[in-house]
C-alpha cells in the first residue's frame, strides 16, 4: 500500500514526516507516473491558487480528479480542502477545483494570516481526547451537499467533512505533534 503526498507546493514535507513516523513510506507525487504508483493521496495545505495552476502545468489536474473520483482514499488539508471542493468561493476567477466533495468552500474565511488560531476539536473517529487543530488562513465550508458528513465545526462552520473515501480538513493536522489524525487516515486505506 503506497501513500502519495502531492508535492507541488505547500506543507507536503510535514505530511510525509507524520506518515513516516507511523511506519508508512510516503511517495512525493509530482508527475502522472508517480500518481499512478500510489494507492492513496494527501493534498497538503499551502496556496490553493498556486497549487491548481501547478496541477495543470504538471499535467496532474485531470489524472488526480479521475483517481479521486474512482474512489482513491484521499485527504486534503486547508488548501487541499479548497481544491477538493465542488465550489470555491473567493477563489481566483480562473481557479479550478477537483470537485471531489460536494461542498462550497470559502478561502481565507476565518480572516488573514494574523487571524490564524488553534482550537480543540472533539472528533468521533479519534478517541483519547480532543485534537488540537491549527488553522492558518483557513477556509470553512458554507454549503454541504447530500452525501457529505460534517465531522467537526468551529463557531457553527464545518471544518472537517467526508464524502466517500475523501476527507477534507480546514486545519493542519500535519503541524501538530498528535499523530492520531494521520493514523486514522492510514488505517482507513
Ligand atoms: N488560504 C490558502 C488558500 O487559499 C490556504 C491556507 C493554507 O493552506 N494554510 O489556498
């Protein structure tokens, strides 16, 4: 079982480090061939406008969209959540999303970099106490379609959702010392 981390831009090294700490051997994905060799994919945080352009220029946009639509286990965090949503609010006019989860996601919804914050989330799938979630220029979900489960909210706004094999988080589990989030993703693959 090979787990890939999309490594075009953003916090991919931190995700790979978490996965490695849990005994996985993550593959950095930058080409369609590398994508073809993985069974699951993490889309990291970073800058979703840049990442969507790089997905196009690396000829990865359509292959990633197809693999995710076919049911590849996928985790998107922050910018990764934005990219995996059906509708991007406050995106660049030409910004494309992968439309894997039927949600409308607003970029920078909690404010700018200075409005970054941490929150304790009680997550049903992660027994053992609250998960400390780090939000950096984070999005939140404004519309949730049928078939999407909301797993956590902050101030009433969905920040963790799942549809089929795709999980999207507005926060950065890869930046905390708590490996339970990645452990749960690996166990679900
Ligand atoms: N605001 C960023 C974007 O629009 C996401 C921030 C992040 O991934 N930490 O892509």
